[in-house]
C-alpha cells in the first residue's frame, strides 16, 4: 500500500527579486544553495528543501496562509537572529506545552516563517 504522504520535502517562499531573496536566505541559513537557477533556488536544510521562487504574476505571491515550522535548537535565539536580519515579528516565542516552543516571523517580502523548538521530534534513522 502506498503512503499518502512521505513527509515534508520542500517549502517555497516567493520573492520579487530572486537574487536578493537568494542572498537573504543564504545569510539566514548560513549556507549556499545546492540548486541555483534564475527560475528557482533550492537550499538543503537538514535534509529538507527551502525553495526561493521569483514572483511572476498574481498566482505566485508571499503568503501567511500555509505555515511550515522549521526546527531550531533555541527558539528565542533564532527569533532574535531573524529579527536582526530584517524579518518582522508575527508571533513572539511562546511555550505551547510539554517543552515545545514556537515563534513566527515574516521575511522581507511577507512570507511567513515558523520556527519550532521541539525536544520530542526525532528524525527517523
């Protein structure tokens, strides 16, 4: 039987200028993209992909509707670092129970970025 979902693979953020978006995310992630084309830039983030896509028309635009949360070791430090790099706070770090904390920001183009500190989440080996 085929599984309906295999797990998160890619989260895409839309930006008006692909080069500016690529530079900002390279600084935030402290890594260079593994895929770098004028139509799409892909970063490997712990085995998952963060994609940067240029806005071509109204069908591609920043959104806060769907939310992905990226794992971090320290939600407070990561939140403050994102703010220092030009992100805007949506939701300050808060404890959601059982040692799990989340926060949300938007990148300079309005894309929502969630971060989560979850001591219970473990990647399969």
